[in-house]
């Protein structure tokens, strides 16, 4: 049986001086509502040619990607036994 992520995603935007940087944070849960520990979160350039940042979720399923320049990106979340999101 294929399992899917229920991905709760929130953006927290912080502006620093002249350059705009932001933090991306979120909470990853499975279909039963339990947090997914140690899931891989990868932020790619819009055309997916470059990895910008990566992180892992903590024991509560939370993650944060810090100091991201403003722009358009794609995000991929993966964990063993789950279909990538």
C-alpha cells in the first residue's frame, strides 16, 4: 500500500536589510496524523537544476530552511516507505 505525506506547509518571511531572505518551515505528518521523523526536505531551483538547501524533519516532524533568497523554488520531501511529495 502506497503511503502519502500529508504535508502541512507554512512560510515565515523575514526581511533583512536590503536583501530579502526568508525562512521556510513546515510540519510533516503521515496519513494518520503522526509526525514523520527524519524526512528529507530538499529545496531546488525552479528548473530543478540546482539544490539550494536541504534539511531533515525533527522528532515532531518539523523542519526549517533558513536564509533563503526570495525567488521561485521547488521543494521535494522524501522518506523511506513513502511516495516523494
